[in-house]
């Protein structure tokens, strides 16, 4: 099934939601430390915090929905892949230099080059999304060939083995941790089955769960457009609540086990719960396609500039967050939502301004 040239407001909305959640995750100062603060507010905030785990996976799903459902030219794709590789190193250098100014880091020419090539942690390692996207682009021609076949045997096989090596492995480790916690074990590491399966896992060196989101987004959007998704809105609400609840409860268990707050966002990307929430968000968005028209051109302009916002948000947020933290009520969730919107709008404004410059425009395009 190929996409026509119609613009889907639902996809713009999903990308807008995703980039907002990326910024919220990176720069909000909400209080989720229920170890020190045993209040109901801290627990509720931690529960809501888990919703941000869909931020990056949604981007993978949108990319898959768009790329796998339209024709492509192999030579054009390779050119785009090379451009993306060049882009990520250019932005790595830009970000490392900017953070050096913000944080006072010092580099020699040699250490600076090494920092860019080594993706210095705490500085430019946030570009991991583009690194993973490059991996997806590298194998895309093969995936596309398999996806387009009428016989879905190979596609189902791919989904099964990748799913087992990623979501399946994470799920088994989660279950093992729950069992160990129930018998009183602490300091859970969550890698019980990794030891058994690592020698036979061809996807352990690659965030291969992204491939499931990528292909899943393409399959899901077709199912939705063909009206093959018949789940009621009530059941969607229940599934959404339960998925977040399970992610929350697992996070609480791991937090008390290890004595530090478990990150249900980053560590949630490869969980069945987050995948389920992503699917539900896709369904909700497409069911409200006509209503989302009212949000145009807001979601259109943000949706078409998410790459630029993503590339800039780390630097803009790093500059603004220390100032924002001086506000006495900076842990309020609603204030954090406003702060996140400010970051998104500033990054959007900078992106749109710089894209008007012919040469500079190139570093905002894939």
C-alpha cells in the first residue's frame, strides 16, 4: 500500500507530541523522587512521567509508516543515508562546541575530534536517536524488500526473531526480577536472561527494538486506514491506564530494590508496555484526524521541523534549565509543561530562521 500526497494531520500531531515529550523528559524538573518524598503527588508524578517513554519510539514508528508505505529509489536512499551520516557528525561538532561554551569544557584539537567521534557522554550522546536511525537506513533496502512481498512469511519471521531478541528478552528479565523481588532479593540488575541468550542474540549491539517500532508503524497505519482496528475507545483508555500502571509498578519495584529512581522513560523504550502505549496513541490520533485539522498549521509547522527542534533542544535546554530551576515552584508539573513549550517554541523559531539561509538550511535536512 503506497501513501498518496495527502498530508496526515495525525502524523503531524504524533511528531509534535513526540518532540514535546523529548524536551519534557530532558529538561523538566518535576519531582519523581518518591524515595525521599513519600507523598502521593510524587508517586502520581512518577506515574505520569512514564508516558514520556513513547517520545523516541513514536519517531521510529512515523518514519516506518512513511518510508515502508511508499516507493523508493535505491540510489536516492543511499545518498540520503550518506547525508544523514555527514549530518550527525556536523551536529556532533556543533553541539560539543556549544556545550563547551555553556559548561566551560576545554579541548585540544585532538581531544575535540576524539570527543565527536566517541560521542562524549553527557554532551552529544543524546544524538543516539540519529545513530539508530542510520542503522535503520542501512538495512532499510532489505527490510523494504521483505515488507513488500505478498508472502509475509519472511516479514513475520523477522518480526518474531527481532521481537524475541528485544521486547521478549526485556519482558523475560522483567518477569525474573519480579520473581526475585517477591522472594526478597534486592539490587536487581535486570539481565538474568541476557547471560543465557547473549551468545545467540544477533541484535545485542544495536537498539533493534527500533526495528519493531519502524515496521510496526508501517503495518499499524495500514490496518487503521483499512478499518481493521475495531477496539473501542473505552478499551483503549483501559489499556493505556494499565500499560502505564505496569510500567509504573515495575519502576517502583526496581527503585526500592536498587535505592535509586528507576528511569521508566529511557529504560521503557524496549518494553511491551511502551510499545502498547505507542500503538494506542497512533490509533487515537488517526481516529481524530478530522478534529486535528483545527490544530493546523500549528502541528504542521512543528511536525515538519521536529528534526531541527530535536537537534537544538539539548543546547537550548542546557542554557535555560539552570535559570528555570531558580524558580521556587519549578517542580510543579503544569509549570514544567509550560517550560517545555517554551523550549519547543524557541527551538522552532531558531530552526525556521536558520532554514532561510541556503547553506545553513542543509544541516536541518535529512
